[in-house]
């Protein structure tokens, strides 16, 4: 498709082009024809598109061009020393303490000294640094990267493809069933403001079963600008549970994109939990490519101050007999703003589709704002689809009921908020994960009510 030509560039838009011009030849895979071609095509696409702005429908509520006045230099991995106590502080002790196979990515660089690569290999999981893999990409990695942008109009993803410096690539072997989660921990660095562009690639082969956790935390860098993408290919009859936790500094910019493809009879359960970043955009592109598959995407975002969190989903039912469910809950205080855009597309011939989505927001102050735009595009006639959205303040009658039974107001409010968020948390089947998320939610509330 022909992309529109960007006539005028802001300082930040030009800075990304200059960044590629300066750093392009030193990026991983620059000498590999496939990777170099991929990067070149992507930066050209970005050059035509520019940064997304409010005139683009999908970015109506999150004007990135207006919000991003300058671009920080590309972070170079310096191999900073990181200990377990620092990881616990960055993620929260409950999240960091989840029993799991760890893969730690610091400054975009996969750190073998902090990771459990040998343990995963013994279980039948191939793990490689994406930066190293791009130097000489394997056939399975090329297959995944060959179609990095299903819409061709996503400038954020185009930038990620052009400038990605590291991350992790995992292939879960056919029939492998992992008893412990894989925890990919992504940390920034220390020092001056910087940009980090990383990509994780996960292939779950036929009949495999695993839980993937992605955590984003900060070691203290100021003014972080992160652009992270995760590509997931879920094979026939495979099952992947996917959890994302984001608690970066409130001066951070966090742009995240998931690209998810499901083969026949596959199962995908995802949950996103966000409390960090001044501006966060979580976008998910999910495609049903094989019949009989099911996906459930849920999440919770807790924002205060002037934080802005945008969750944008596009679920494409391209084949018959697939099921999708989406449920997101947001809690917004002070002048925080939450955005939810969920679009379900049912292609011609995708009969027996069952797709539903629901979102709700709890506004703790009069200045908080929630914008919701659920959409359905249906081109088949034998489907069951629906959507809903609610927003409001704490129910004063319920609050009075709890106070009348001797519960102090601050505790009563916290209980009602936890109950509201808890509906989304219940979607997480793993008890240890669910408890860790509940504790993180309570910690956020503790700052609010104490």
C-alpha cells in the first residue's frame, strides 16, 4: 500500500531519522542483507509517516507528535553491574520473587550472567540474544521478522524495526510443557536520558505450553524513552499465557507493541498491568489464522498525577470458529488520563465467531479522565459479538455501608478499589502471579490512602 508523505517534520521526527543515519551501520545485523533490508524499509516507512498525531484515528487521544518534543540518544549497553536487590527494587519484591526461569535484559542487552539460559535449554527452549541473532538470523527468526508490521501504517513499530538493538529470541519446542514461567526482565540503565528500542520474539511450536512474563523496571535512568515490541507465534494446539508488568519511572515514555498470530486450536491468555511511565501506550495486534483458537486479553492500569495510559487493541478474526475476550479495568486519580480503544474485526467467511470486550474505569478525582472507543467491524452473518464500557466514581452507598460497619473511610475506599480491579486480576489463573499482582495493586493503593 502507498503510505502518505510527511511534508513537515518536527524536531523529534527528524531526530529519529538522524539517529538511524548515524547509528545504522553499527546496529546489529547491519551487514546481513535480510536485516539491513528490513531496517531500511522500516525507516523509509517511518519517514513517510512521521510520528502519530491526533488526526490519525488510532491516536486521537494520544498525540505523540505533540507530546514528544525531543528524542534522547540511543542507549549503548555498558554492562552495568546489577544485583538481585536492585532487580527487586526495580520490579517490586513480589514480582521479582516469582519462581521462574529468568532472562534479564539490561540496557537492551541480554545478560547471560543474570539469566537461566542453561535451565531453559534443558527444558527444550532455545534462547538467544536478539542482538546476536540478528548478525546471522536463523530461518525461524527470519520467518517471524519477515512480516513485522501487519498494518504498514504504524510508525512506532516501524521505528522499532529500524532501530532495535537487542532483546531476546525464544523458541519453545514442539510438545514442550514448562512448569515454571519464563520471566523476561527488562531494565534500563543509569545516568543521562536515553532511548531504548528492543524486541522480543517468541515462537511456541505445536502442542507446547508455557507462561511468559515480561517485566519493565528502572535502575534509575532519567527521562527514559522506551519502544518495545514483542512478536508471538503460537502454533497448532499450543497454549501461551502472557503477563506484562510495567512500573517504570513517572518521567518515562513507554511505547509497547504486541504482534500475536494464532494457529489452529491454539490458546492465548494475556494480562497487562501498568502503574508506571508518564506516557504509556500499549498496543496489541492479534490475528486468528487457524480455526478453533481462543484468546483472552485483559489488564489493569493504575494512574495518578499527570500520567497517561493508552491501551489500543485490534483483534482480527480471519477464520471461522474462534473466540476472543477482552476485559480492562482502570483506576485514575488526580489529573491522570486513561484511554481504551478496542476493535474487533470479523472477516468475510469467519463464521461462528464469538467476540466480546468490556472496559471500565474508576475515577478517584474530578480532574481524572477516561476515553473509551470500543468498535466492531463485522463482515460475516453467523457471529456473536458485543462490547461495553463504563466509567464512574466510587459508589457512595457502598462506601457508607462499609463505614457503618466500623471500617475507616480510607480502608473502605481501598477495599472498593481492590474489588473493582480484582475482577480483571481474577483472569490470571496462576495463583502466585495473581497474588503478586494483587500485592502490587495494594502497594499502589497504600501510597494513595495512607
